[in-house]
C-alpha cells in the first residue's frame, strides 16, 4: 500500500515553493545596485538607437 497524503499540507508546500520561486526571480530583477540598473538602461537605449539609425525606410527601397 502507499502512504496517506494530507492534501492540505501538500497544497501548502506547493504554494510555498511557488512563492519562493517568484521571490528568487524578484531578487534577481530588483536586487541590483543603482549603477547596474543605469548601465542596463544605457545599453538598452544604445541598442535601440543603433537599430533605429539603421532602419530602412520604404522610400530608401524605391531608390535606384
């Protein structure tokens, strides 16, 4: 025979594990210094500017 499982306790354990996973993800996202956040923002802005600067307009495609 198998062991009897208390479903209430199993559900609570599962909820705790899910909350811990969310908390770990939040620690990685929000647990950074101001300098790290500013560096990421600067890199993101630079990448967006680079892509925007190299975008082809429809008028550029029609030129011979």
